[in-house]
C-alpha cells in the first residue's frame, strides 16, 4: 500500500483558495494567482498575500505583502553637507567658486539647477568649480551631489 500523499493548501489573504493540492500544483497555482493580482494592480503595490501551507498550517511559500520587512538594510553613507559658497555672488559668470562643507568625496560634483559642473576635488571639506548653466543674471540654487546623495541648496547670485 502506498503512503498517503501530503496535501498543501493555497491561501489567499488567509482563506483557502480552491482545494488541497500536491506541492508542485500548489506552488504553480500560488504563482498564477499572484501573477493575476500583480496584473490587476498594474505591477504596482500587491493587494494580497498568496501562500502555500502544509497540512499543519506552516507557510512553505509566499508571494505578496509580507508581514515582516526585510531584516537586512543597505549600508548608509552620510550625504555631503554644503555650508558656504565663496564667493556667493559674482558679476563674472565664469568665476571659480569654492564649495565649503563636509563629507565631500572624489566623485562629488557641484550642481546648479540640475546641471552638473566639472568639479575639482580639493579635500573632504572643499570643492572648486564654475557654477554651471549661468547665462543670465539671477539666483541659481547650488548643491553638492555625491552619487545619489545630495546636500541642501545654497543660492549663488549672478549679477
């Protein structure tokens, strides 16, 4: 006599979906149901949790909104801090400007109105550049960008 087959339940937000299945069918159905909901939500936020449980109620597979967020987080890095621009105004639109602050790196760049400048790294507290995109008199918001991290903005006035 063959041993009894272990059956698994596909659960949709804690309610049994259909009958009980062998493990391969249960996982296949779980994936199909999850894909259906992802398609309904346009690939956005999943509206549901689809799980496969064994006969004891233990979850052996899950797709959707997990109750526990991931325990691993990406390492954090301090953003650059822009404390001063020297000078902070000029009648010469191609004047060299020193950015004074902290947490500057070799790949830090001065940015004005979303235009990156050719920037010289002097030290972790100083950068040098011409404020980019200055073609008319006015105030230009300048910040330091290091990778995806950015400082707060300071104004530079072209006279």
